C-alpha cells in the first residue's frame, strides 16, 4: 500500500493535520493505537486560543464550537483568599474559548469519517523505517495481519509515549525536561460551575483550578503529590480539599456532586529538538509537553500542526522545501515561548518543595505585581491568550 503522508496518532494533532491536508487533496492515512471510543474517553484540555479556533475553522470543523464554545473575556487568580480578575478583552482586546478537547477530537473525527480519508484504529506494533532516506515505510498489525505503507512523509503525532520520537536515533536528538513533584487530580461533575470564568487559586495547602465544560458541567483540579492514586481520593475528600483552597465566596458557591470522571495527570515540562528527522516530522505532545497550568498543551499542538500543514502543502503545490526546512525552528520558537509561560505560571501558583517562607513571599509579590501593573497584567494576558511575538 502507498499514500502521500502517514500520520501516527488520532489525537487532536493527528486529526487536525489530516483535515488541513485533506482540504488540499493531499492523501493521508492515520494509524491510531487505541479505539475511537478510547481516544474520545480521555478528558484533557479545556481552553482554546483564538489561533486554534482559526485553524479549526480553516479545517471546516468549527461549526459546533461556534455554537457551544464559551467565550471568556478573562480569568481570575486567587491568592490566600483574595481574588483578582484579569480582563483580557480590556487589556489587549483578545479572548479565549472554553470547549473541551474531547469535543474538538469528536468534531475532527466526525469530519474525517465523512471524508474518504483512511483511519486505522487499534493499529498495533506501529514501526517506522526509512525516514532518513526518500522512501519511508510504516508497518503495523491490524487484527493479526501485518501491513506496510510506503509514503513520502511521516507525521509523528502520537503523543509523549508514542513510537515516533522513540524511533529517532538518540544521538540525533536533544531533550530538555523538568518533572514536577506533583500532579493534578481532576474531577468532572454535572453541576454548574462556581464562576462564569476560570479561577486559578494559590493556597498554602496547594494549587486548585475551577474550570468548566458547559453551563451545567464543571471541571475542577487540585494539586496532589506525585505518586498519589485516584482510589485514595473519594469524592468527599476531593470536595473538602477544593473548598479549603478556594476563597470564601467561591467555596460557598461551589456545587458538589458525584464525579463522572476522575484522573490524575503528572506534570512535566519537556522539549525534544529538532522536530524534523529527514522525512519524519514531530508535532504536538510527541515533541513537547507543558504543565497544563497555562492551558497551552492543545494550543501548542495546533500551532505545530498549522505550521507543518503549510509546509507540506507548499511542497506538494509549489515543489518548495522552504517551509519544511523552516518547520522545526519556527515551531520550536513558539514551543519555548509556551514552555516559559507554562513553567512560570506553574511556579507562581503551586506549592513547590522550594516554596519556603521566602518562596511564598516571592509568589505573593508576583501576584501583587500582576494586580497593580497594567503592563504586567497585559504581558500575562498576551501569553495566556496565545499572542506569540516570534
Ligand atoms: P495526544 O496524546 O492527545 O494524542 C496522541 C495519540 O497517539 C493518542 O490517541 C495515542 O493513543 C496515539 N498513539 C500513541 N502511541 C501510538 C502508537 N505507537 N501508534 C499509534 N498511535 C499511537 N492540555 C491542556 O491545555 N489542558 C489540560 O488540562 C490538559 N490535561 C491533560 C491531561 C493529561 C493526562 C494529558 C496526558 C495531557 C493533558 N493536556 C492538557 C495536554 C493535552 O491536551 C495535549 O496537549 C494534547 O492531547 C496534545 O494532542 P496530541 O499531540 O494529539 O497528543
Ligand atoms: C480545563 O478546563 O481542563 C483546563 C483549563 C485551564 C487549564 C488547564 C485545564 O490551565
């Protein structure tokens, strides 16, 4: 079998890349290790930047997002019982939209299913060969039968634990990593959110986040030590800890209920360089990971995909290699900007081992500076809403 581009992974990065290329008549095959339902069952990101929405519109999958997405003009940050609202619209004229990654994935899957493009779910033992030459081959097993697909290029969109980055010879890649000694315990609950906008809270017991998926469905997180197990966190314990970490008003308005999903996400900062190895390109979590504090993970994946799609379209339509040659450096500039912001936001909002009395005063000073300085608040608004000056 042969195609133009094999995309590994049917998460948001792989599906969005497939759509953007499909719209230019470029043939792709997506190989996904899990079932469609398993991919849709993951509860991940919740906040979309304007740039991501523009890409989804370009991909022709933003209709439901436009109807159901919740446009937010700002967010609130709480510190030891106080809360301050950052009005992005007033500060820099931009907004963000709350629309779950699950819904983005659903919309992309539905569009792909309605097209002639091929997706193989539950593709096992995916392996990559020949991407350092001119005729890459991707092999996989489906229902016990081995298959091989010859292609022009491979897009590794298979997440942090995928096979693509692992297929690159270690000496050809540099990695940069910081693993945080805590994770986020997240709960989904069929209750109205505690506030119309997100509340990021720094409490001496630890970080908490109040988010949502719709006017009737909320998403909450509390920071927990690394190694914690979901089974050690019955709902009552979760609600008690979340209440403790919120200001009085939010704590009183909080509507609790039975969790419909509960999971713990580890936090790390990670970047692999470069993002191109011959005819293999990495995009999304396959190439980098950010702590979710800055709501960048999904948006960064979309940003990579937009750049990679433009480069591949330019190659097929104009025969130019310029975009492909520039992809890694262009994408990495945006990646490191998001890594910096996500690390900074994580460091000012979480209880870190080094958050001694001095560290806590520094966190307080950061909060006060954000509240008092329009330029500091505007810089925060630019990073959070995804303005990249690269
Ligand atoms: P994904 O990991 O979403 O998709 C990769 C796909 O490749 C998966 O479907 C996987 O099954 C498949 N795959 C893996 N190995 C394969 C193989 N060998 N063969 C074939 N397929 C293979 N970001 C936020 O902004 N906010 C959040 O709150 C947030 N929470 C998160 C919680 C968790 C537990 C995780 C892991 C990430 C979270 N993220 C969050 C980040 C997340 O949203 C990612 O940035 C986003 O999923 C990136 O999309 P992809 O790059 O497509 O990777
Ligand atoms: C979410 O709604 O899941 C969410 C929102 C903002 C973040 C992280 C997660 O920074």
